[in-house]
C-alpha cells in the first residue's frame, strides 16, 4: 500500500534480522539472562508449549523478514534500535545498515537511529 503510507517508524524491529542465526538463537535457545525481564520474556514467549513448537518447527524465519531495500522510496522510514536489546544486536544492525548504504542498496528515505539503553 505505498500509495496510502507515507511514513513508518520501526521500534526495535526484530524483523530486520530474522534470518540472522543470532536472532533466532537469542530468542529460542538463550540460556544466560541479565535480569528478570529477560527471564519473563524467555519463559512466557519462547518456552510456552505452542509458541515454542511453532517457532522451532513451523515458523519460516526468512519469510517474515523485512528487507529494507524493498521499501519504496516514496515511504519515509525511521528505524530505531536500542543497544540494550536482548534479541537483536544493535551493532550488527548498524554495521549492516552502513554497509548496505555504502553499496547503494538503501535509499535516502530510510534512516537508522541507535539509542543507548
């Protein structure tokens, strides 16, 4: 619907790197936890019987990934990632974004903001 959408803000978008092995591993198989929030997310989201089965057996990670180079240039996009995200590595996102920008794969309508905390 590019004719109906002009601006998009993506907050901590896990969809950017779903096919990266670290993202799936951090969500489904993570064993070390930095705090109670991580324990709750892991217990409630990745170990619940039906969610766990779906993520490990029926979820095709690559089919649900957002490829920023496919976003039409008519849509302005702001991507915001946090350095303290437990699932997506902000440094990996930033490095990939810069590399794709240098190669001309990401247009000027897409911006990335990495925040501390």
